[in-house]
C-alpha cells in the first residue's frame, strides 16, 4: 500500500510541475503569486478530502497538529516559492531531476535523527538517483536555456523537501491525526506563509490582480498537490523515509519528464535527460521492488 500511495503522490507532483510551467508561460504571472494560489487551491482540495474521510474540527487538537504547522511552513511554505522560480528559470524536467537529490538528504537526516538503518537496496537506489541528478545538472549548466540559478534553487528546494520528509515521518508516528486532516493543516499553513510572502514582495493591490489572473491557470496544479499531499503523508505513516523519499522522487522525475516532453517538448527532453531519467528510475524501482 505504501508503494502505491508513494507512486500516486509522485505522479501528481509531476502534474504540478508540468502544468505550472505551462501556466507560467501562458499567463506570465509572478511565481510567488502562482505558488500562493496553487497551495490555496490545494488546501481547499485537501480539506474536502478530509471531510469526506470523516475528519471533524474537534479532531484538530494542538498536540496532534502542531508538528504539521512546522512542516507546512517549510514545505510547501518556503519550498513552493523556490521550486516555482526554478521551474520558470530551468524548466520542469531539469528542476525535478535535480530534486533527485532529496533521497540523499532524507536518508542521511533520517539516519541521524530517526535512527533508521540503511539497507543495501536503499543505498544503491539512492546513489542511482544522485547520479541521475548529476547527469542532468551538468548538462543543464552548459545549456543557455537552463539557468544555473534555477538549478541552484532546485537544489535548495530538494533540501527543504528532505527536511519535510524527515519531519513528516517523525510527526505522523507521534500524531493521532488522520493523514487527510494532517494534509489540510499542512497545506493551510503553507498557504498562509505563501500569501504573506507574495503580498510582502508585490503589495496587496498587485497580489489581488495576480490572484484573479492566476486562479484558473493554477487550478490543475492546485488539485494535484491537494491530492498528492494526503497520499504522501499516508505513505510516511506506513513506511520509512528511506523507502518513501527515493520512490516518490523517482516517480515524480519520470512523470515530469514524460509529461513535459509530451506537452512542452523542445529542450525539455533530449538524450542526456532521457539517460538521467533512466538512471533515476532504476534507483526508485530498486527500492520499490526490494521493499
């Protein structure tokens, strides 16, 4: 079940990355406004999922939900902003494959703070994910259409996602909150943080105008994140960080490259990108099969 939930979340995150780039190119809206709108929609979707699942307001005790406040402030809070800038500057394929370094950070942090034990398959799978990211990053650095700053921001996002993964595993083990309700809390806090960031950078009037322009365009990314987050938290309830993080990264990477190549084309897919995807997919598959 955890593998299925992880792959489902990874594919939805791929939809988010690809359709975000399409929306940014079409509307030319600010990335901070786009990130805020996406997570507002995602929080609404997650709340609906939680209500359908039977969650009630009285279930949201401070003791059970406080950990998800921290997670939401980091990712999607700060991470969504850096990720969207990376997508605009370097493209969804290259940005997402750089996120293949998330398992490295996640497994290292989980080993230090959660006392998780490395297995041979997790080590090899993680290393393959890293090799895939290196192949892509070195290719992207030489291309004029792949900004070095964008790749650096994707790397920063990877670190934030790794922190999210470790916190999510720790918090879900100690909390009685259902994963769908936890997702609604996490995304709600992230939405508040992102709105504050966007208003701070562009001002209330420009944010209001951007909100109206971006709401229809960011609907698909928002729904995708709103469905992916409960699935990801549910996976962390059932499996270790060393299993979930590499597998969701591999699924997201492959899904993003395939969707980007199909819907965007051009520089989003070439021989180096395909090679990087193949190596990353091998790592994620190894972890999933041996699990």
